[in-house]
């Protein structure tokens, strides 16, 4: 299998030298997807300002085909969770993510969105949005510079271009039995209920 | 469009057999102007429908549909939408909007008037004043009718 | 801060003269700013506030800030020398005594005068305790600007402002039972990664 894969790559490289370009269905499909990722118009805190700066002329997110910030989750492929997710806001973020059509991706931008950041020990801030929705790329920083967001975006593009159409390794949105919407937390008497979505949340574990 | 009308008319008059024959005739006789139009129409339709069909086929083959209660719910910036969207609005809103037009139109005409004011003959000034009077009259009338009273 | 600093003693005397039966206490502030505060008793607080607002000398027409403070129960141990009968003779003996001062909540109001350009006058209202009796009169009828800030103090400290027109939570959600800025507030047990997590298993 691996051998044939290798020879196919060699053949493609050889053909391209002679001016014949070949591709696979999967490749051209992913190429189209990764170059038209439309983010949702959605900002939470100071990171959103950096996100806006990224779309402007100096950093120009349009180079990556992602300049169309959609005003409705129905047309968006990507939600950039940019900023502090308060416990009061968390259900809205999850609901917006649920309302996006598949395939959908999440960039968790900034210290607050990935872990709660400086407000981690506070009573009102969620300790990372990855407790409720599956995050594809985390960006640390407070706030991350536009270059960091561009880097995260390119990481996401790489991730998209590596996704398979068939086989066991195909992503979540192509598998029939995996969910497309995730539990929306409810306001409880002492905090959010449930505090984490066990299906999604995959924390560090102590091995020793 | 003309073709469709034409066909529909022939269909109504002579029945489906005649329609078939006339359609075949259209394509065979070279002098007929319709064939290129029909070809264009079919091409345009195919252009529109083919991507949809391809996308549908693609979805059937690869990506399973996953509708859900939350996913299909009304989008309201992440909030749950309470109540019905079909509610009555007060008629006063529309009256206010129309009265706003008075000021809007006034501003649109007053600005060029003010710019050209120095070089205008007396007749133009009188015409402008009459125009203003008409607008203000409308406002006065609305005011007298009690439209500006918000209850 | 202010063009004219207000003499707290004078304000205290003025309130006591104007509002019959009002007990005013001065809480001195040792810092260089010297903004001493006035502790009003809850029965006469609204009346005294109206006096402060309407008195032509003071005209404190602007309430810039309402804050909440949580004072926990205080346990004081002190050594006292007592004369006691020991072995038939009276002797001076040292004893340790413990006394518990019950805690309370406090609402702090900062008042300025736009008209007279002076201030601040700091008012403090104290609740009886930190439980059922956590009630103070609302000063929203006197200063409209206190409305949202009293709601915030209610939300985060659980001070019930009696006479407030619309006392609801303002920052946290309505279903919450806790008052998170209280000193004894404990955040809900959280499924955090254990401290000092060193290695990652699996990954996502």
C-alpha cells in the first residue's frame, strides 16, 4: 500500500516535470475547501480587535480566501472564538457553533479562549471553550498578534488539506454516527451545567 | 420565454402530437430562428442545475446529513428565540417614517439651494419658498392630526 | 480630587441637627487623602440622604459610585489581667478571652456636588449580619444613578436594598444562588487538570 502510494507520488512528480498535472478527487476537493474558509462575524473581547486587524489591508486575510466574514452561521465554515468566554456567554457560543453547517472548524484565539487566561480563577469566566466544542487550532497570546492568527489559519488550511474523504481516518463531519451538534450548557445554581462536555473535553492527564 | 409561450399556445390549439412535430420541424429547417435559442436555454439550465446535482450526488456519496433541533433552530445571534415573528407593529412607526421624509427631502433640496443662493433670480427664491411652504404645510397638518403624539 | 474638601465633622453635625434621631458615626480614614466616611443608621438613611442632596450648603447631587464590602466574622483573642482568688489570696492572673464580632456587609456611596464643585462625601450603610438580615435601605429614590450599582452590589454581595425599584441580578444569570464576591465564596468544584500535569496521554 505504502509502496504504491510512493510510486504514485513519484509518477505525479515526474509528470509535472513534463507539463502534465495530475490530481486526485480528494486533493482538488480539499484544495477548494481550504481556500474558501469563511469565518463567522463573531468577536468576544480584545482578541476580536486583532482579528479585525488581520482582515484589514496590512495583514490581509483575503490572501487566504477568508475575507468574507459571514453574518450568519448558516454560511460560515469557521468560528474564531476570539476573546474571553464568560460563563454567561458560553451557551451562545455553543449554540452558534451548533447552527453552523458541516464541515465546520474552530480556532480558539487567545489565552482566555484556550484556558480562561488571566481570569481563570475568577467566578465568571469559562476555563477554555474546548470544554464544550471541539477546537481545531489553539493560539496562545494575550492578545495574539495578527501574524499568530495568520499562522493559525495556515495550520487550519494544512489540516483541511490533509483530511480524507473515505476510510476510517475521515473527519467527524463525514462519519454518520458522530454528532454535529454539542450539548449547550445551561445556567445552573452554582455554575454551568454540565461543567464540561465529556465527549469533547480531553484534558491533560498525569501519567506517573 | 417566447419559445415556451409559443409551444404552450400550439399545445393548447393542436394537442401534443402537433407540438412534437412542430418542435422537430423547428430543429430541421435551417431558416428557423429558434434552434440556437433552445440550445442556449438548455445550456443555461444545465449550467445552473449541474452544480446543484453534483453537490447533491456528492452529499449522498460522502457526507451524511445531520440535521438537529438545535442546528435547525432560528438564528438569533446565539440566543434562543422566544415567541412568534408574526406580531403586529404599531402603525405610528410608518407615519413617523413618512414624516421623516419631509425633513429628508427638505435637506436634499435646501443644500443646493443654499449653495446657489447668491446667484439666483427672485423667481427661483420664491419657487423655493413655495416648495418649503408645501412641505411645512404637510408637517403642520400631521401635527394637527396628532400623529406626533406618541401614546 | 476635589476643589473643596468637605469637613466630615461638620457634615455629621449638620445631619444630626436636621434629621431627628439619626445616629451618625465617623469612620476615620488614615490615608493621606483623609476621606473619612459617615456610617448612617438604616432607619434614617434615606432621610439623611435627602438632606445631603437638597441642603443648599451641601447640594450633593451626584452619586458617583456604590460599592459593596464584605466583612467576615472577626475572632479576637486578647489577654486580660484579672484579679482572682487563688489559694485564698487575691492575685493578678492572666486570662485569654475570645470574642467574636459578627460579620456584616456594607454598601458604600460616594457623593459629589456638581453645583458646589465639592466632594466626596462617603456614606456607609451596614447590614445586621451576612445572612437573613443583609438588608439596607435603597438610596435609588434619592440618587437615580445608584440603581444599577445597587443591583450589582445585590448580585455580587447579596445585599438586599429595600425600596429599590427593580432589584434583579445584573451581571450573573438569574438562576445563580451564590454571591461570588463574598469572601467565603467557593467556586464550584471544577474538573480541572490536576496541578502539575506533566504528560499528555493520547491527545485529541
